[in-house]
């Protein structure tokens, strides 16, 4: 069972570069999320998609955009990467807002 | 705004012994879920146990159990018969179960558990 798959697992960017983090789930979940994890901060919600066709800002959305491409896929885009965006990024999905969230394995992003 | 506090940045336990990780939270709501997630060195976030606020009975999953004190807003995790594989970062998390904010998991900062052989 693949569950939630994120690509890439590691990435190094230069300041100002852009990139898209990909996320796909094969559990037919309606809701998908992007979190970032920083040392000593726990995980913080960047954006979420309650269902296909909808996206909403979370706690720390500045500097990011998202696309819910279809029910399976939810991508996170950094248009102009900054060192403050160095973090580990997690994608997650859940059947609905009442169900548990399943997480991908994370993407470690370094912006230099 | 809801907050989750884990006051123990690090804990250690001897193999086969019992350890309790603390978590307190602040909310004015009555309908919510609480979770404990485990993050081993592989980085994967794994759900350990969850508790619905309306259920008075404490949740149990094999060697993992919680002590949920709703009035005190406390949600501790007890790991019995600790194993080397239990070594990980543990996160306490809260999610509102109603209204427009119920998609967001609010996490504590984590407790790093070391298991000594």
C-alpha cells in the first residue's frame, strides 16, 4: 500500500528559485493537507484542501501556493524560495474532516 | 486559538519499563479529538492513538494508553513495556470536531523519547 507519496524526498534550492512539491494519495481521501516542520516548532499547517476543487489557507501560507489537481493529487509551489522556507514538508490526507490524517514521508527542503 | 503544550522536550526510559509523556492543551471548545503521533528517525508520522473528547473512557492500543483529563485539559501517553523501537519523537495534537476550523491539526513541539537497553 503506497498511502501518501511525496516527491522529491530531498531538494536544495537557491534563493529565488521556484519549485513544486508533489503529493499523491491512493486511499480515495477527500481532504489533503500540507504542513511544514521546523525544529522546536512541531508541525504547522500551510494549506489544505477539504475536497477536490477547494483550497484554503492554513496557519503559515505566505510564500506558497497550492493546486488540487484532482482527487488524488495536491501540489505545493514555492514561487521564489527564501532561506526561511528551509524546512521539512509533509503532505497528509484524510477521508474527511473527522477522520485521522495519514502522512507522507516528508520532503527535506534546503534553501541556500 | 487552540494551543498544545508538551513540557518535556526529552525523556528517557529503560527497556521494558513504563514511561509517561505529558501533554496539555488550551481550548474553549467541547467537541474535539486528541492524538499522539510518533515520528521515528525515518521521519514518517505514525498515528499512535486518538481520543474523542466526548468519550470518557481512556483510549488504549496494545502497550499504549492515554490518561485523558478533560477538565484539566490534560492528555498524557503511557507506554508500557518499552521497546527499542519506541524510540522516536512523539507529538501530541488537537483537532476541533466542528465548524470551519476542523481540518487543522494543532501540534505540540514534541517530546524526544530515548529507550535505553
